[in-house]
C-alpha cells in the first residue's frame, strides 16, 4: 500500500481500537448468556456472520428470553476502491435478528474512467441495507444438524446515477438467503471447527453497490456461499470465506469474492476482525485485493 493509505489505515485502526478499549472496562453487566464468540461478527451487509457471508448464527450473546445488540465499524482497502460500513443489529430471544447498515464506496481510480467515459464526476456510492434473519431450528453447538436460519436483506442505492449509466436496471432490490451453521467440537487437532453454508437468491451487482439487474440478466439467480473457521482458543478464530457472484452487466463483469480472516474476541463486549480480501475484477478494474478491518461492540 502507498504511504498515504498506510497512514489512513493507521488512523482508522487507532480510532477503532480506542473505542474498543474504552468499551472493555465497563462494569461487566450481562451481555447475554450464550457462549463466548457464538454470535459471529458483523458482515459488510450488517448481518451476523463472517466478513463477506451471513451465518445462521444471530448477533450478540442473547439467548432465549433475552435481548442483545451489536454496533460495528468496518473498512476495506483494495487496489482501486475503499469501502466503509457502519452497522447495527438487535437480537430478540435468539430468534429474530434485525439489522441496518450504511455502505460508502469511494470510487478512487474508477472516478477518472467515469468522468472521461460517461461525463460523470461522482466519486462515491452509498447504499442502505435493512436485514431480518430468523432462526428456524437447531443450535450451532448442540444440535446434531446444527442451526438453520433464513434471512432477507433489502438494499437501496442512494446514488443511482453511476449504476444506471453502466446498465443497472433498478436502484433497489432484496436478497433472500438460507444458512446453516455447525460447530464441531475438537475436530481439528483438538480445536473446535465452525462450518457455514449459505444459499442466496439475488440480482444485485457487486452486492448492490452497482445497482440491481442489467443487460445480461435481470432475474434472480441462486448463489452459493460458504465459510469455515478454527477456534485456536476461545479468543481467536482463524478462517476463510467464499461468495459466488451473479454476472448481470456486460460493462462490469463480476468475479467471485473470497477472504482469509482472523477474529480476536478479547471480551464479550468486543470483537476485532482483520482479513485479506480478494474481490477479483470490479467495474473494469482488475485484481482488487487488499485488507479489511472491523470492530464490533456487543451489548
């Protein structure tokens, strides 16, 4: 990364870590009775899961007859783009999760292409995401077949000029997904193993940041997503995720996403996630790889 990006990352990390350290010494009132790190972290779309993929787990530590919530700040820096995400979620009785997220994508190098190719001078895109996830049955820890949940994510573009110019059909859309998660005790050299599989119905371009539908396809497609992680101990989780993508725009062909992440949970109120992410080609700009950092507080 360039020195300016390094400085930006240093400042971002310092701010996030300061918030976390300030939150940690708070009097240890209960934040829910579920086991350590069983709420996952916050995805870039606001739902509980990994960084890229929603899991069947619901956010926070709320169990039956309890309320819980999360607040998260995330930032990804890849070759030509910067994505910032602010998210929040509420968990009712470990049955229903309601989330909201705001994504801001700085177009960086793409802004030059848009200005010269389309006469557009917009340098960022913004999207709001409203999600609901319902735990249908099971428990990720103790049920033989794990935990199963279904969710919806309604996404709304706030800046449709650029997506419309490159061929997107709509400025809003709704993803529907079905997830299963299971923790296998002492499965990898005596360490616990978390496995998640998600099936998503979507017509979103680059997760919705480039609108919905396009000249190649305007209908829903079924996409596969997956994640796996090993608990090094109860505070550290090391894993990887994969997310299949639709290909709706002839102008901006999409590639699948994947990441390798490490999550640190030093306290039931705090989780920090760092990852290497590979987004492939994004809106004609090739080989978008970089780093991701997220801080989540639970209450």
